């Protein structure tokens, strides 16, 4: 990977793209440090420094995707989360709404229209999430256990609230624009790259916190153990993410005029983890709903205590079991809506393709569905186990902070890293192609 980056910097046009991407990343990180107008930055720092404050399991997911900007209430506090949510909702609606499904089949023009709908939905979600964040900061819910939590937003006027919501929504729009700039003029997918930077920016602080909380040899033993566990997880994730089942496909020869077409052999790559990180995000978001209801209801009833003990604490057995089962369920659900065996079989039949030993048409669709179900099981179990690593680690180390090498963060970082390296290597191959005369 390092050799690919070295060769990329030696190529003028690729060097420009890499430097442009790095400059956008610097702007993104600068925006993550600028406080939102109306927020008392001094009180935010007090809450972050106090023991047990600045960490709320309810907001951990959004805080991770914002690179820590959420708990500092900066102009980029919402991060990339509204866009991720909007993209997931649109992917689900494409299966449900025939109009969106027809747009998807129209090719580039239809995809551009769906992208526009995603932007509109992102802005609507940004307004809702910004309003909720301002309300949580003003009520003290955002920084639980902090003595000055209610003083984080000192101005309670309607004008101040609207100003904060507008600034955070504009920050989300700016993040979308920066991501699209990277996609058009930089390297890799812009949104994925910004997500990668947001997650990776939290690693140094989390690792140093584990070192300071450790008791063995000044915390260095715990620090080294976490580093080794993280490297092992990265190796496992790379191995599974690269694993795939290749279904051989043969195309029959066709004579058109005096020319012969077809007769080639290829394959359909079915990844073991076909769903990616989407099931983990779905399961996390769904488990946050009961905790969110309890937080904003401020109820002391029996049902609220039961939710706090069983669905809000990450070390509760019911939480662990529910989280694992939800990930497995959403893995099968997302694979079912994202890969259609009937459509693949019809396209193969249309162009004269067939799987050796399998008849074209319905038998091919049934065979693809059978194989997909078989490889989804290990992929879903793998996702569930990876996602539970932070919970097991926090229990084992008796830590109060955030385990840096969480399942979601490792899956995203490895996936984005592999995809970026592939794009760099493919562009290098195009520019260093050796012809017959060389």
C-alpha cells in the first residue's frame, strides 16, 4: 500500500488529486473545531474534563461519525450522519416505491435524480437532528453528570436556537459539498473518505485514555494489548472483506454477420460480507430508540428502569443478545434487497450467459439464492462478533471510555482504505501501461 502511494506522488496528475484530497480533509478537520455560535466553549471543555462527562452511549455513534465534533457542538457537529441516514433510507425506498426503482434502471440520469433526492432528504434530517442536538445540549442531556451541563447553551431565546440550527444544517450542506469535490477532483469516494477521517481522528485520544486508565506498568501493558488486538482485528476484517464466492459464468458464441461474439468465461463475485457495515448501523440505530425515549421522557417508571438496566447498558446480557440478533437479521434483510437473483438470472439469459451445470432462467435464480443464503450466514455471524468486540473489551478492561477499535469503526476504515488503494493502483496501471513497443 505504501509503495502505491509513493508511486502515486511521483505521477503529476495523481499527485494533484492526492494533495487536493488532503487539503479538503484539512478544511473538514478545521470546521470540526469551530464552535457553533451561541455555545459556551468554556463550559463544554469543563464538561469534557469532568470524570464521566462528555461520554453518553446515546450519542456515541453520531459522535464517532462526526470525529468528536458532536460533543464539542461545533459547526460540523452532525458530521456525515444525516447523509448516511438519507442514503440508507433511499436505498430502502428504491425497493418499495416503483418510481424510484424505475429511476434506478434509467442509468446515469436516473442515478443523478436519486442523488438529488438524497441531498434534499439529508437537509431535512439535518434540521431535525440539529434541533434535537440543541434541545439536548440546553437540557443537559448531552453531557450527563456534568455540573455545568445546563450552562452549555446560556442563551435560551428562539433567535439563538434558530441560529444554531441553521449553522449546523449549513455545516452538513458544506460537508456534502466537500465530499462531492473529493469524488469529482480527488481520490476515492468523498463521503467515505470524510467518514474515514472522522473515525480515525478519534483513535489517538481513545488510545491515550486507555493508557492513562491502566494500572499495569503505568498503563503501557493495557495500551500495547489494545494495539495488538486492533491489529489482529484489522487482519481478520481484511481477510473476510476480501473473501468471496466466485460463481462461474459462460457466455455462448453468437454469430452476427461474419463476426463471432461471446464465448467468454467470467464469474459473479459474491462477497462473504455482502451487506458491508450497514447491518451494524441499522442495529445500533434501532437499539438507541428505547434509550432515546427514556432520556427525553425523564420517567422514573418501572419500564424506564428496565430499559436503563437491559437496553442502555452495553454490558447487559439482553443488550448483547439483542444487538447480535439484530445484526444477523439486518444482514439477511439488506442482502435480500440489494441483490436480486431473479434480475441477475434474467440479465444472464438475455445476453446468452449461463452457469455450467445449471439451466438458464428460474433454476439459475434459485441456485444464486441458495448460494447467497449459505454465504450470508458466516458473514452475518462475523459482523455480529466484530460489533461485540467493544463491549467485551470494555468489560475485560473494566474501562469507562470508548474502546477505539470498535467493530463499526474498523469495518469502515478497512473498507475505505482497501477501496482507495484499489483506485490508486488502477489509475497507476492506466498510466504505466506497457505496450508492444516498450
